[in-house]
């Protein structure tokens, strides 16, 4: 069987535990169940977006437009809700996901059919999506008093003591685990990113795999658009500005290779949780937000150094003594 | 005698790339239950043909017929669904995926309404196929942990995992030891017995005669002839292949050897090679022969400072040498002409003169300003010496033929006035006249007191040009002969692991 944790993931787990315990030793309430649950709830959106981003990065692309996509869908659902408060919120969520999916598909099509580098495409659509928010809202905010009670309440509703937002992220993790391991499209995404040439030779359309990854990333950004606006109870042009960088950081810390083809759901979730723990624990022990940024930045650099060192050291395996022959 | 109808036929297939006509109205027939050997020199168009037959390239004209029906293969997938499968020369596999996944990527087995991938069944079948071909490989292993021979067996297992009717093997034995080659023959015979039409591409005539029923010969992208293998002999095949009788003359001169220039002792790498010891004298051409993936390139790259984790010592003219990067090697007077010419040898988007000046911009630009005139003059000297064919030296290297690109690479390194020049497969994929130019130039170099190391997988070239041959097999130095003792059979057997296995058992 495949190992549940690669050594890097085990290390990340230990780091997270060490951080929790050391902060917990200073601030007593930090390790209480309710605080941990609320910290996880805080990290849920990051986890969902990081999983979408993971697929994109595995296909050797990058999606810089996730936060702009999130902000645009968030604004649209908030405006719809304030104009038509009786429109059912679950349908509104579905609508947001479709809107996000459309934006993701636009990214994917540009990468697939016009073969434009993903970084250029999403740099462009990032600005376009943000621009559209301004055009729609004319710079105005949608505030909490303009949102319906259901709109505000649903992600906060408790099921078995856990908020729906957290449950949603757990569901997404489960679906991703299945998708990456047991679906054809999921495995093809790994193959396409690991070796585009070999993928082409085996009959996989690499561009189509990239399109699927972008579409999923967009769909999840659309879902998070509603979740974000509801959680922070406000929608405006600069919602989640720069959040795409935290999402990409979560992937890199979680061991998703920026060169494509390598990365696991477990690693990605741990990467997101790691950032979540930093964001939630440093304020508790009185570290300023600027230090928080510097610390997560340093961790990213260290993570990249660790993985590039590991890759450099191994050569080709030619010597018989270096090859592993299984005993039967 | 009733004529059996061919199973898969190509009629008048042409394929051109910018500047090259790779295939010119070629034809080919594969018969069920028979092995057809496709024979031709490097650059004869064999690999292009394989890609055309498997839907990777689309022919510009001509038709493909499967059981008498014209088919068009828009994608590799289309070819596979018709039962056409190939093991390509450069094994195209996925490093980060497991063995089972490599075997089943593109045609996964699924179960249930959601088409859930059935890993249990895929793993079971993978183990079955691997044990059928007697390859003791763990199906859960990631491919990057496997050796080159093992990877090749995975590629073969992959081809066998299809319900294949046409199996194309493009130089399948290039990286296999004697034992593995024997296993492959068994597999080929099994496939034959089950009625598959098989195409076998190989440089080695003993293999062709051992396994093939028919042959087809290509030369420079054209069809030359075909027939039954028992109605032809090796000399006739060679004549068809090169278009002339082959007493190819190598411009080898008998020179007195000078002092030892380079000396390697206990040179080792954790996974690539171990305990390499040799001396190289001025005026000497030292040939390194071995199978593809025997560790020769890796050894040279280590000497050139590309690899890390090297143990052992290097001495240059008696002085211990510490080389940590190619820049150190160049400074010491060791240069390396890589096998991957286009990616490692030249900058395709730069003009010839800038490519030649690249390693010594410091010398050219002494006062810190680019002196284009002296750069051009330097390039002019060396490009002329190597007879590079181009309108002028402003031409981009990307627009030159393979042979002329190779001359630019060699010119670039000669301009640095090296003591040792390492040539890695210097004539791979270049035309015959450029080959001859490279060979005579090698002779010229050693005459001037340089020392040359040449890696080559072409036995006639190694035997024709070298003063001494070192044979490597699976990362080890297994044999060494001086020119007087060269013996083709012994060299090949050593390279294929023959000596290796004898000494071990």
C-alpha cells in the first residue's frame, strides 16, 4: 500500500503539533476544543482554494486569478442577495459555483486552445475579474445589514457541533482524495504534469487536463466567494486582495512541486493548516501581523530549499547496487 | 504458395519537417505472426516512421491500411484503440508515478457506475505481466527509483498490457543486458505465436538475423528494399543500408603517445558509477563503449563538474584537480561536447559567432565592453577551421543542419584552447559527410597534442577511431583493450554484461 504520509508530510505534521503545543503552553485556552475548531473554521476557505490550486500547479500551470474570482462571485451573490433577499441561498451558492466555474473555464480555454502561458493568462484575468467588480458595484460596498439572515447564517450553522463551513471543507478534501486517486481525470492530471511528452505519447490531451484543473479551481473559488462574503459579512472591490499568494504558499509548503507532477492532497491540506496555525497562533502570543508575514515567507523559502536539495542529490540509477530489487 | 495478406501496410507515406524531408514516399508491410526488421542508419527516418504509425505524427501524404482498410490515426489514442502499440526509443514514462500506474496510464481499468479506478485489479495484472516477462519489479515502486534496464522492462510490460495486434519495438535492446535481451526474444516469440504483427528496429545484425522473418531497408528517408530474411546476408543488408560497400575508412593515424594528461582514480558516484580508473595521454583517443545507460555520459558529466557527490580523485598533468562546476573544468582545460546538442551544446537563438564566443566573453571583452569585432574574428578562425557551412557567422545556429550545429559546438570549445576534449556521441544523428569531417578533425586534434575522450555507441566508430577502448556496463568499468587487441565480439559481449555475469557467477 501507498504510505499515508511521505516523510515530508510527517515533518509538517510534527511542526504543526510543535507550534500548537508551544503556543498552548503560553496561552492556556489556545488548545481548547472550541478554539481549535474555530481555528480550523478560519482555515477552511484556504484549504478549499489550495486544493484547487494544487491541481493547477500539478499540471505545470498557476492560477493567480483565484482571489479575484472569489471576490467577483462574492460581490455578485451579495448584490443578488441584497436585491432579492427571498431567493434561496443554496441556489445562490450553486449560482456562485457556476459563475466561478465559468471564470475558471475561461482561464483553462485560453491556456488549452491558445497555448498562452498560464501565468500570463491568469495575471490578465485577475485584473479583468477585479475590474468587473468595480464596474458592477461602482466601488460601493455591500454591508452586513443588506444581507439576508439565511445568507449570513448558513455557513455558521452547527452540525454535530461543527460549523457548516468546516464540513464543506472536509467534504471537498474527501472528494479530492477520491478524485486524485480513483478517477481517470485526476490521474491524467498527474501524468500530464509529470511528463507532458510521455502523457502525449500515451494518448492524454495535456491541454485538456490543464483545462479541467483550471475549471475545478474556478468552481471552488466560486464556492468560496459566497463563503468569504458571508463569513466576513461584507463585499467590496478589494475582498481577498493578495489571497492567491497565501493559497500558492500553502501548496508550496505542502510539497506540491512547482515544476508540476508531484503533490498529494494530504500535503496540500497540511500546508494550508500550517499557514492557518501561524495566522491563528501568532496573534495569541502577541506577534505583530508583519512578523506573521515574514515568518510564513521564511517557511516557504525553507520548504523550497528542502525540496530542491532533495531533488538535486539523486542521480540516475545505473549501478546494480543502487537499484532496489524486491525480495519475493 | 498462397500469399498471406499484410496486416498493417503503409503506402507512399511522406513526412516533412521545416528544412528536412524525413520520409519520402515510403512503404512497409507487417504480416500477422511475423517479425519484420526495419533497418537503416541513424537519420534514415525510422523513428519518424514509428511516430507516424502510432498516431503521434500525421503523414503529409500517403495512406495507412489496417487489414486492407484505410485508417487515419488522429491521436496516439486512436492508434491504440485499433491495437497498435509501440515501445519508443526514448522510453516515455512517468518518473513520479508507480510502476502499476505507468503500465496502465491512458487505459486504466475501472469498475462501478462512477468508473472508479480499480487499483487492485490493475496491480494484480501488472504483477502478472511483470512475472510473465520475468522482470522482478515491485509494482508499487515509483519509477524514479528504478534502473534504466528496469524502466525498459516497464515500458515493455506497458506495451503488453494492451490487447495489441501490432507491436512496434524501436531499438528495444539498446539498454538491455544479454540476459534481458534473451527474455525479450522469448516475449517476441510468444507474441508471434499469438498472431501479432511485429516490427523490430535494431542496429545489431545478429539480433535481426536471430529474430526477424522479413526485413525492410530505409536510407535517408527513402524506401530501399524489402524481402525475406533467409534470402539475404549481412553484407548485402549493409550495402543496401549505406548505399555503398562498407570499408568505411577512418582517418586514424598512428601517433606516438605523449605524457599522461588526465588521470582518474577511484572515481565514484553513489548511484551512477563506481570505482572508475583510467589514464589519458596526450595524442590519444580514448573510446568509451557501452550500452545506452551504462553510465558513460554520467561519468563524463561528473568529470566536467556537472554532478554532485563525487568521490575519488582527478589529476591533470600530475596536479590534483578539484572541479566543482563546468566553469572550473573549462579553466583547467577540459571541455565537454554533450550528446544533447540542441539543449546542452548550443544556444539555438544566437548567431554562430556569439555561440562560439560564449565560453570566453571575459577574454573578448577585456575592458568590460562587448567587442563584437574581436568576437567575430575569433569565431571566424574556428568556424573556418571546422568548415561550418553557413552564409556567414551571423546566421542563427537553429537554422543549421545537425552536422553543422555539431561543428559549431566543437568550434566553440576549440576556441578555448583545451587540453582534453570529451566528445559524447559526436556523430549521433548527423549526415555521413559531417561524420567524416568530425572524424578527420579528431585526428587533427590529437596530432596537435590534445587528448580526446570519445563516447560512442557505434562499434565501428569506436573501433575505427580509438587508440584504446574502455567498456562500461551498469556503471562499472568492465574491460579495456589497446588498439592491437580490438575484437568486436569481445567488446560487445563485455558491454552487454557478458564479462560481468561470468565474473560474478
